[in-house]
C-alpha cells in the first residue's frame, strides 16, 4: 500500500516503520492509497475493462503506479487487505535494491526515466518544477554515495524521461 509522492517521483509505504502487530484504521488507509504494488495486486475484470491494460511504455518500473493513477482518474477505488501476506523479494530480478549503492544500472536508469515519465503524464503544468527536483535527487548518487558511475546512469535515465523515451532499451 503506497502513497505516491509525485513531486519527488517516489512512493512511500503507508505504515512504514510502524509495528506490524498494530491494527490499522483500514478506512483511513483506503482513503490515502494512491496505488497498490504490482507485486501484490488483485484486480477485477471490471477494473481492467474500465481502465484498460497496463501501459507498456513504462517498461519494468512504475507501470503499476501509472495503472492505478489512471484508474483513480476513472473513479476506481482500492481496497486494503490487512491480513494478506505477500512474500516479494524487492529487486531480485532487476537489481533494484532498497540500498541505493547496490542498485544495478538497469534499475537506476529505468527507475529515473519512468519517474520523469510519470511526472510528465500526471503533473501537468507543474511537471517541469518536479522534474528539476527529480534531477536534484539524482545528485544523491554523486554526493552521498560517491558513485560517479551511478550518477551518470541516473542522469541518462532522467534525460531519457525528459525526452519522452519509452519502452525497453539496452542500458
């Protein structure tokens, strides 16, 4: 369950750092939900018929986010099943570790590109301001992680998003 922070091009877990044994206010969570991770979605046929398929242009990252945002615009709602349990090893296939220093070039490039594509699609006239913020966040690879190579990859992804490149490309 996520609250998307489009201005930062990031999502955050609702309930992050909370005690998992704590019973949440499910109605409150459902009101705040912007999207559901594709790793744990259960989707109805009417949702697909109303919203259409996921957008292939987002290849690999953020296609679930875009699909949910599009669904929201079409009046769709999301539900939260607190007792469900999904085992998902984040980044196992693409190398998109929670630890930025361990992320693969593939993960960095497509992550940065697709966050800019989301901003372009959903922030309207305010997208350029958010894109500058996204550019500044790429500097974390250089400043905090001291990784010029990762910074260059992030910058290439950001630039590709700015140019509107979509789909797969070899990184």
